[in-house]
């Protein structure tokens, strides 16, 4: 089993920054893809950023140039640095880990951007 715990959410003003963290524990191989998704009220969950096992990154167009996904040295932690935040970035942010064709999710961390 794999467990994911997110942290770092909170309330920030427009233009501010937050850094989200996701710590993975359990049986984790080196060939995992980790991602951040977000879900705003009454909206579908959407992909924000992905980092592959080889550290290739992909971003949603809406966050390119503002958000950066990265792994920690232990490689079982993934971060999402969010800069120049906008009100439309407000959502619950979920960490996702894909391993052996299975998806694992954290419980999410709330980000609120006030204007």
C-alpha cells in the first residue's frame, strides 16, 4: 500500500506564493509518476503538473511559467511551488502517485487565493 500526505495549503493574496508538499510512504518503486491535481467547487478534478520517474515535467497551460513541480532528494516527496497566484487557482490540491497501473491519492490540501 501507498499513502500520500499533502501539506502547505492555506490562504494567500493575489500574486503571492505557496509551496505544497506531498510525502509518499509505503511500498514505492523507482518507476513512479507523481502529479498534482486540483478541484475547485462544482468543477472536475484537473491535472496541474506531472513529474515522471526520469524527472520530465508537464504542466497545464493555465499554470505554465508560474508553478514548478519537483522531487525531494529522497524522491518519495514531491513539491509544487506556486508563484503569482490568481483567484482561479483556488482549489483543493491533490497529490497523485501512479505505480504498477494503480493510482493513489492523498486527501488534499486547500488553497485559497483572495483578491
